[in-house]
């Protein structure tokens, strides 16, 4: 089981080095982060780094692997899948895709 400390270290390591071509750049993350759901004011604080969740989802989309084949450094596949379903229900993927596409087009000129 992943502890909060382990997840924090893995997320920090992930930000220092881009592990996969599908990982979010800092610029992409800066534009996407405000679109994500805010943590609830009540209840437990989220113990998940949403940037790592999005990196995992993007990895899954690019690799076309099964959820259970998700590399362990992304965290439990069940957690990533739960967030994926939440984003789909909120129709956030279209917005996130459009932002990433806009950044790619700006970079290409």
C-alpha cells in the first residue's frame, strides 16, 4: 500500500524528471490545473497528486494498455481509474485536450 510520504516522493521525483513522452510539461500543467475540481472544504484532504493522475491517464491513452498494466510508480490503478471516470463524467477531457492542442499549435508556430 502506498503511504502519503511515498506518493509525495514519487510525485516530486516525477516533476523533476519527465519519465514518459506523455507526461505533462510545466506549461501544460499551469494551464490545466485551474480547470480541475477543487478539493472539498469539508472532509479529508485529497492524498492524490492530480498531475500524476493525469500523467497516468495520458500514459494509458498513449500505450493502449489495460488499467491493471499501469506502472506502479503512478500509484494504484484503481485510484487512477476512479479519477478517470470522474473526469469523464465532468466532461473535463475535452477541455484538457483542447488546452494541450492549443499549446502544441503555439509551439509549432
